């Protein structure tokens, strides 16, 4: 072998050794810096997999069972973490990945998640952040008045029969898990105390296990609990969970709660909680009609009447938005400040026009008028808005003369 060939062979060997050494160096670096997933979710109140401790689980369950009988808190129990963690999965919080080791181009290779408080980021640049907070609080209070009824309140029926159970106010989201509040048994001492639970659209389990209590039927539609000690059984009933297994956006499951010689029925509402709808209607003390109300109409073959309507509206409400749905065969332009004119196929009709016009509304309230109406000095939108704001009414009608 010539000297030149030997040099080339050595260079190849050293090159392979250098590349191998670089790869061996990068492997521990990549193991040291683990970017994690592109998004991180903290399920519930930092319970599972986020530094949960026995004490944090106990505090969590105590909050969940605060509506139950309070005479048995001295009875010990053992947490079933796989069941208890399902109780926390009613919300999620995005969190940024932890910073460990920074490598060149790491943000391009492994994008990180940075969780921001959108409200704070928005309020920081707003000229009147306190006014925004007050207005949002008022809007949310109004939403609650319209969305919730007294039947949503939890009521526990004290044991006229030996059974104690919730009469109303128990709700679960589809395919989610809750603790059934208020279950209890009050009867004279005997050799064995037994209760059973039966459902149609869900299954039962327990979030914690109490010694000396037998639980049969875990994860099934029928579950039986029994114990020689009534106090232990009542403590165990505080941890009974219900998991909805049949998806439905709005329904109810009838649960049978029974003991020897007695039976009771109660409902668990299954459905999504309403999403708050908060409207930006200005922050001034008096109502700003242009921010609260949009006027919509449908016109066909009478532009002269439509023009009279617009002129009468502008006499009293110059800045309010007017949405017009037009299904004339030969549409004419309708222009002006705060006017939105939508042309439709010829002769689509009143219902199609109404649907189109209303679909363009972004304000809290909408006023429907025919295109031959006229506003007068007695047309007071302020009175209508005041009634709708101060009551739970959703619809208000003006007298047409």
C-alpha cells in the first residue's frame, strides 16, 4: 500500500471517529434538554402527575364532599387516585414548558408553549382597565340571571325515610365524573347496613375506600355498599362517584337509591354548562344604543318606503347600525353611514331575508322592523333596552300604529 493511500485511509478513520464522537456528545445533551410536548395541560387543581401529595388529595376531596353529612370526618379512608383524578378533569389550564437547557435553534426545532393571561395582556394596553372589569362583571351578572334558575341549586332531602339524597341540583357534563352529594342512611343499629344505587346512563365508583365497608359493582350501573358500622357506610357514601357513559348534550339520568324496604329516585342532569356571552356595549353610565342595538329589515319592491324608514331612524338614532336584506330582482344601491345592504337571489322571501339579516348582528340586542315602519318621537329604544337589561325577558314588542 502506498503512503498516499494510507493517509487517505487514516483521514477516513479519523473522520468517522470524529462524527461518532460528536453524535455521542449530542445524545446526552438531547437527553438533558427534553422539550416536552408542544402543549402542556394541567388537569384540575394540580393533582395528578404535578407533585400531588396525600394531603392535597385529601383537601380536594374534602371540598368535593362539603355538602355531605359532616359527622363522619374522623373516619379514615384510602384515596383511589385513578378515580379521584377523574373528578378534576372538568377544566384545563395551559402552562409553559419548564426551561432546562438552551440549545442553538432549539425554538425552531422544538417550539415551546408560553401561556399568557389574555385578560391581563388586553387590559394592560386599554385606556380604562377598571371600567372594562366593571362592565364585564355586570355583563356576567346579567348572563347568570338569564341562564340559571332556582332548580339549579343543590337541595338535600333529609331522611324522612332512612334514605338521604339530593332532590335537585346535581349535574354532570357528558362523559365526565362527579361525586354524588348528600347520600346518607339513617336507621337503627342492626347486623348489616346495606344500600344500592342503580343508573341508566352511567356507572358508579368510589373516590376513596373506607375500611370495613364492602363495595360490589364498581364500574357498573348497579353498585351495592354494605357494612356493619352505619357511620363507616355513611362515610363511604360521601365518596360515591357517578360517571356518565352515554353521550348526550342535554338529558338526565334517573338514579335509584335503595335500602331494605325503601326506595328513592333522583335525577342527575347531563349536559354542557352554558358558555357566557359577554357583549362590549361601551362603558358609559347611560346606554349607548349604537353599541347595544342593531336594526334589521327585509325589503322587496318598495325602496321608497325603505328610504322613509332610514330617514326616520336617523332623525333619532344617527349612529345605530341598520342591516338590510334585499331580494329585489334589480337591486338598487342603498348607502349611507352605518348601513349594511345585502343583496339576495330574487324572491327568496321574508324568512330567508330575516335569517340573513340577523346573522350579521353582533350587538347584544336586535330590533326587527318591516321596511314600511316609521320611527317617531315616541319610539324609545332606551325603554326597551332598560326593560331587557333589568329583567330576564328575552323578547319585547313595540306597539305599531
